[in-house]
């Protein structure tokens, strides 16, 4: 208790690296902690509509797929405790991606090729419709190897049993590879030559890389000589994901799709920073080379799906609704002691539909449409001015488990007179937001929402925008500030931020949607251009004591053109 704030950040980073990052072959098993599984799991701050098992630790989403009318989600799970360890592939199924039924774990250590762990991987649907799984196993020498698993019974839409053939591993690290940094195979795709391709995340010294393998039969794999893609000083590339996106429209594409009118996305999760980055680029199916567009950076100043607690994500193509869906792990901000006491740690963020922005410069994301089925009682506000330094409460519904959409209108303001943008922060929205927090007055902004706020506002999480002038253009900053989210001192309370690629002078307005769920806030700025997820653990703003406000701490008055907020119902979430 009482960790001084100054060292808290470092302390949490070290902690996170230890629990879930697993640095190089450093996967630790907290044996002494695992017996501390409480009889009663603390439900006070458990999420209501986010994916979570009844208890214990979860991390990466694995091998999401759709088969015979059923969505499957596998995930890294510790069946014995609320800390990382004993990892198996837990398995849940759903008809709507909202209500989930738990099944027995699909893959767990049994064979020499995975005896020390069954780590992350992906699913591929073969041309005849057979789903298969590729995952990383940890062998007796602690080497990371890639294994295959098949469903035992293809007529079972629940795919309850999986078989790991004895010819595993199908890809083992050669001497020229780093055997403790060689993991997380992607979904495979079929080339024009009818050979399969798959990427495996790795690093060599400090250079992060994705290694490409090819196979004719999915059993015998050969490493392709040229590096598929790599970047200096990025460290281990965990959980790579590689897929095509249509240049126009929201429609998703199967991972093996090729032809005109598409771009490709390569996403990597950087073990060094515990954040993810993606590039948009061109993939040449004949030469097997991927070239990121000049606008997309390859490193830690690049594009991110989410600027907050969001890691080890994975997409899959949903053939039923012809869309690509993104799953991401919303890692914890709570302390290990609190996780042990609660009896659970980690959730999956709400699945998001993902597609290319018409500008081609970035991806857009939006919570899957099925989420709307959980909306209950609502309030609707129109045309309300929030004066400089003022705020109002959104009353009439409970807001600890809610979905709120708001549109701010700045069209009548003189945007030529806003604060000048300091170019030193061009690549660091987070640093800018730390200085220009929710209470630091600007000209236009900060304005936005206070969510999970206590009635006296001692606790509140701020989600807000701020507008700057940069030469002839404007810069829009979106922040999610958790520094005042809880009175508890033992938490990681970062300010997360990203820029919003928006010509605010032209649009005259900006929108925000926040999914609030007891201990998580997932926010989508300007229709999914900039997304930020935070885990928060209020000590006062809990249940019916949680409030929702709209605030404006800028000098200019802001108009809320419309606001809608819904109470969210509880789906059936992995109840036995
Ligand atoms: N988690 C898995 C690894 C992966 C890491 C182990 C990312 O396969 O690299 O639980 O969070």
C-alpha cells in the first residue's frame, strides 16, 4: 500500500513486463500466489458486458473464428489463479459475439512440444472449410516452437475437442533464430501459387521482425529467405497480424483474398513498450514482399488501434456478416495484490469492426453492431450550451454500465484564435495530454465527458478533446485521463492520448462514444478514428454511485448538439 506516485509508473511497467510480457523466456509462474484463489470472487468492479471468465487471469485473445453458425474465442488463461502462469487455451462460444458459453480448454500442455506452455496463435479456415489452429508451444528446453491442432470432430459446431498430431512441432527455430523470441503465428493465407504463408513474430538483437514461412500442405514449412518485414530498435514483435482491407467501403476481406482495390495491414505488439502499432501498405503476392506506405511509421511513433490498455490483439474475417473483427486484451491497471484479492485479472475489449478510412491513412474501428442489443433505458439531450468552466450531469439512467454518444459543435467559434500547437509534441500526444490535462484551460477545449465520477467529483475519468492551431491547419487532441479516477493510491493511472485526423474547421463538429463498464472505459473519437481504452478502479464511483457529466474547461462555450446515453444490460457471460 502507499506506493509513492513518483515511482508508481516504473513499478507498474516492471510488474506488467513480468506478468504478461514474458520478456525473453522470462515467463514466470507465481506458484506462491496461485493458491490464494479466493472462495468468493469480488464482483464490485467486475465488468458487466465485457468478455471475461468467472475468475482467474486472462490475456491474449487467440484464434477467433466463425464455424457452422458459431463464433469461437480462445484466449490465454490461467485456470489456477489471477496472475499469469499455467497458460492454456480457454475456449468460449457465441451466436452473437455478445452472449458467451464457456467450454473446456481447447489446448493445454500434454506433449513434449508444448509441455511448458501453450501460448498465443491463430486460426485458419482451410479451403474445404476445416478450421485449424497454429499456436506456440514451449518445449522442454524452453524453446518456442510452432504447433498445429485440428478439431477432432468436424460435425461438432462447438469444436470442443482438438487433436495435436505427433508430427508437431511443424516449425522449430533454427540455430540462426532466437529460440526464446519466436512466437505467435498469424492466420495463414493462400498465395497465388497455392502455397500457404504464415508469419511468426521474432527479434534479432533489438530488431523486431516478422518471419515468413511457406507450405504446400500445411505440414511441412520452409522459411522464406528474405525477411518479410522488420524494424530497428523495436524489440520483440509479439502477436503479429497481417490481413487485407478494401480500399473503399466497410466490407471485410478474407485473409487469403488478393486482387485490386485492396491494401494490407501489418500489426505488431511491441513487448518493449507494451503497445501495438500498425502500418498500412502494399503486399506483392508474387514476391512476398510487404512495403508500408510512406505515411505509415514502423515504430513507436506509428499508428495504433488504441492508445490505451489494449494489447496482443487479433482480427478475424467473419464470413457471415462480411466484416473483419478486432479482438484486443484490455490489460490491468490494478495491483497484483488487488488482482489476487478480486480473484480475476484481464478482460477482452468489446469486439470492433475494422476497415480502412477513405483517406487510406488509417483504419477506423467501431463496436460491433450486436452491442446495440444490450441497450436499455436511455436519455436524450439536444442543443445544450456548456459555458466556459461549466458542466452538467446526465441524469435519469445509471451510468456505471452504459453506452454514451455525444456530438460537440464548434462551428460558430473562431478557430483561428485557438492555442498554438507545439511541434515538439508532434509524435507524442500522451506527453502533451499530461501537460494539458482536463483542468488546464485552453481556448477551445478541454471539453468532453467525466465518466465514472463520484457525486462530489473527487473521482472522475476525463475523456476530452482540445483544439490547437498548427500553421494553416488544426490539430485535434483526444485524451483519456485517469489520474483522478480513484482515491486508491495503488493503481496505474496513466493519461492516454492520440491525435484525431480531422479537419475540424471544415466539419465544425466532433463526436465521441464511450463504453463505460464499471472498471473499463473504451472511447471512440470521431466515429472510430482515435480509440482509447483505460482500466479504472474507482473507490467511490461504484454502481449507483457512479455519475456521468459533460464538462467544458475551455474559454469558449461549447454546444452539445446531441447526446444519447443508454444503460447497458448484462449478457450471459461465461456462466457455467
Ligand atoms: N502472451 C503470450 C505470448 C505472447 C504474449 C503468452 C503477448 O505468446 O507473446 O501468454 O501478451
